[in-house]
């Protein structure tokens, strides 16, 4: 890993970008696929829907119709059942045994986006501002923390001009704040490059640790974060959107491969041995993978190429076997395991 140089995007430019987004959305000229998918706007949902029993895959339903973009659930043991669609509409969602998280567009021209905590029945509750276009969402399995990532300028991780804001919050407590403001340790030394972006948080249950991506000077790093110490420590480069396995022993992530830097490939890192293994999915997929169980990784693949309005959820085994379609017309999948249920505080 190498030391890198000065910032290219300051706070003034970020505020200008946010102001531009406000004007662009009001004029109907923002072309982000996230905005197209969530154009119906502020739908928080007020009713209560009975969820299936047992382990659930919680996702965003993309079936055409009035429920497009709504949170939905299927029992992990019986995906042939009809999906249960909830009243809440999101642009990105995540769930754990502790509850859920919904990133959504609002109808407020001053605050265009919001993050909303969902209870154990996935009903909407506390709402906090989101300062850009929804991108990534995660909630810790122990019910302590949640993380949101939004684009504050640029709409893709392939864009040279993108900038993100990643915020960690304590559920039922004081906010942690913008992770970009943590001390970034590169090669064991504090690195003060101001072009830093952070995204793709995945929490380690039972403590204050997490993994994430830090990008600076056209390099991406896997970092281990410490909420109490407010540090981000670089572990290895060329890693994006890590996801910790249920047993806590492995990380799944995407990395750029080959001569074309715009091509990603999913890999799994064994944290004990440091051995990295490519998965059998050979398509270039821009998603933060999620674990179906300790032996399978799932992710969303857009239909009709990147930026498409619709997508399917696919799954790939760690050891042998080809990727297969898991849930059609869906994206943003995570697993909710009721064996470790605890209410959001």
C-alpha cells in the first residue's frame, strides 16, 4: 500500500452538489436508476402485515405494479411461497434479527431522502435525514448500530466524480456520525488525504468493530473500523463492499480484476488464513453481497445491464456449483434470523 496525495472534493463542492440535486429532482432531470426506481416517493406505510415464521430473506420487491420498490419477505426454507409485500417503499433496505433499515425518497423538497428504522415486524419508526441518493444500508445483527451510505455527487462507483457520505448511528442512542471523519491509518500512519470516500459497512456483532471500504487517490482499501476509537485501519487494497459471514470467519466482497478496471469479481477472504478465493459468478456485479448462510452468497443483478430499473437476486455457493437465480424481480437482499431476535431500543 502506498501513501497518497491531496483532496479533490471539499465541503463546499459537496454542498453545491447537494443543492444541484435538489434542483435537479424538482425539475425531474435526475437520471439515477435509484431515483427512477423510487419515483413514487414518500410511502412510509402504516399497516401491519404478518411475516412468515423462521429465517426470512428480506428484500425489495421489483415486480411491476403499485407495490414496486416495497419491502418484501420470503421464508428462506421455502422460496416457492408467495412473497409477503409490506406497505413500506424503499430505494435500499436491510434487515437483521434486530429489525430493519429503509433508505427512501421523500416528497420534501428541502430534505429529499431519509433513512428509517424498522422494528422487528419491519414497521417504520424513527426517521433520520439522508444527505444524498441512497446507495448502501446495513444494520448490525445485535441491534446496536446501523449504517447508511449515500451519493452526494455522482451516481456510480465507476464515476470519477462520485463522492459518498457514510453515517453510522446507534439504535436508541446518540449518533456516531460521519465515518469519513474517523482517523484513517494507512501503512500504520494517519493519512489525511481529503479525497477520501467510505462505503460498504458490515458490522461485527457484539462489539464496536466493523469492516468497510475506503477509497482515496483511485485506490480502494478494505479497512477495519473501530467506533470507540474512531479509526479506520487499512488491511488490504482493491476491496469494495465487504460483507461478514454469519460465523464471522469470512468476508465476501467485490474487487476489480483483469485489464479492465471497470470489471468486478466477487471473492471471499478467510480472515484467519488470509486466503482469498474467487467465486463462480463471472459477471461484473456492482452490489454489496449478503450471506444467505455460511456457504452461500447472494446479490442483485440488474436486468438489461447496469443501471436498469429491474433486477433479480442470484446466489452462488462458496464451494463448487454455478450461480443460480434465487428471487426474480428483487434486489437489496439480507437475512433476518429470528433465533436471535431482540427489539430495537
